[in-house]
């Protein structure tokens, strides 16, 4: 069987060099193992994603030299797949509707932490909607907005064993999920966690190469895969690109976007060479240091 991986950006802004690094890691891995590379646009969050960014991402990835199998999957066009997963979890009794507002949750947390003998202050969901009767759930669902939460205790029992996963180097990690996470938001019907595991399975992804910022999410993904009976991919988490101050590169820093580098006349082959050698280095470019980047990457080969 052919290995398969994917690059799965969210179109909430333009791609920056950190995203380019991640995309190139996926591509390098795919080339090394003769694997197929897919592109998925993770755009279920209609409050933050924009189609202009999706178009720009595809254009910038082409400029970067990434190639992927035809047929980009846009999550927003496959909502019924995620709805089906919600339905399955609901049938299993591991998710429940949560009607709480942020304010109510905060008030409850404050109340609990000021009670005599209160333990450590927590920011986790205190579980007010966890044990509502079916009738109450049903009645309130008719006229109140709600999120779907995973009942973590039930989920762990149903999953049947400790949830763990091995990374590419064979190291074993145990999931550490300590509260009822949201699986479908009030404003967006599905969470990233749910959509990503459904898509990875539907697209037969065997290996997931992504940044370390998502490492903590992997335990949640393994749990959902177990509950939904989905196969387990291999997870490889790469380091994140930081600037010289040790700060992670972010989309809000416009100077590091591929669009900006391209418009400045940066040579894409030099950029690729530079990023392929980033294991131990940091990005030397700070907002406004245009001369530095042009000196390094701006000359043609
Ligand atoms: N869409 C996610 C992001 O842009 C990546 C998801 C993943 O690779 O699992 O951060």
C-alpha cells in the first residue's frame, strides 16, 4: 500500500514561512517514502476562514513548488461527513448538548474556587450540562443554542484502554484529556478535532506530519479515532519556526508571509534551501529587516 500524507492549512490568513516550512516537511517526507501528498483546506470555521485566503494559499504553495494530488478537499463542502460522526457519537451516548455561555462557565468556576475546601483554581468546564435529563436536553435543544461536549469519562471507558500513540521515533505518548472538550461549537457545528479525524480516515492518510503546536491535540484525535472506529495514522510532529527572539512565527506578522517575500523579490529556490536546513536555526527576519532577507534570499541562483 502506498503511504499518504497531507498538508492541511486553515485559510484564516496568508501563509507565513513557518507554514512553508511545514509544507516542505510534508513534501520532503512524501518524496523520501514515495508517498502521495494531498492538500486539504480546513475551512469549517466560517467566522475566521475566508475564500480569498484559500485562493492565496493555493497560489503561494504553487510558487513554493509544492505539488499535491489533484482534488483539493475543502472541509466546508463536506459538512455531512462531520454531521454523520456527530450522529454516531450521539448514538453512543458519549456527547451531550451544552447550553452554557462563557459567562456562566466563568461564574461557576469562580463559585467553585471560592467554596470552602476548594482545590486548585481551574479553567476547565465544570460540567453543569453533563447530567441533564434527556427531556431537558430535548426541550432546550428546540430553542437554545448549544455546543456538543464529549463526556470524557464515558469516552475513556468506551475507548476501553489508555489512549496512547507512538510518534515517528517510536516514543510512546499517553493522552492527557482532563475535561469535557467541545466537539461541535455553538457557532460552528463541528470542531477542528472532529473534522480532522474524519478527513484523515476518509482520505486514507497513513502519516501525519505537522507542527509541535498540535502535539497535545493528538491524544484527542486518537480518542475520537477509537470511538469512531477509524484507523490510526503515524504522527510526526516537527519543531516550530521561531524568530530570533524565540517567538513562534504567526500569521499576524505580515513580514514573514510568503506573499510579502515573493513581492520583495525573494528567490524561491533559495528560500526552499534555507528552510530545508532549518532544524537548528531560527528565522533571521524581523518585521522591517527587509535588507537582511533580500541579501540572504533575494539573489537569483
Ligand atoms: N488546519 C490546521 C492548522 O492550520 C492543521 C491541522 C493538522 O495538520 O492536523 O493549524
